[in-house]
C-alpha cells in the first residue's frame, strides 16, 4: 500500500512538471512565430 501511494505521488509530480515544460515550450514557439511575423511585415 505504501509503495503504491509513493508511486502515485511520483507520477503526479512528474506529470505536473512535464506540463509546465510543455507550456514553456509553447510560449517559446509562440514568441518565435511572432518574431517571424514581425519580420515578414
């Protein structure tokens, strides 16, 4: 029981951290797209 709770907590922490990473990646891509768009004008 204790091991399964620990495993669940670990999975939860990893999934939250990966979500933040993907959000940061999305923001970087968006900024890159805005820079290209600005250059094209």
